[in-house]
C-alpha cells in the first residue's frame, strides 16, 4: 500500500530538513491537487535521493 500524502511530506522533511530546496520543491507538488498520489510518490523518491552536483565531486 502506498504512503499517504502527509506521510510522504513528513518523510521528505525529516530526511532533508525544512529549508532544503528539494523539500521546498516537493511541498509545492504536494499542494498541487492535479498531482496524483503515484506522481507524488515518485517525486518523493526523487527528492530523497537527489544529490547536488557539487556534493558528488567531494566524495
């Protein structure tokens, strides 16, 4: 069973923090009623796994 929308938002915020640009991006999608739960889930996965290009270079 897929996560509820609120659970997805909580997961992104708890993982990335309130002021992270991917959190802000995700919350914009969360508020868009045209975005389906399935689309929002895919956006959550993207937000949770996104790495800034500069961060990749430091590893």
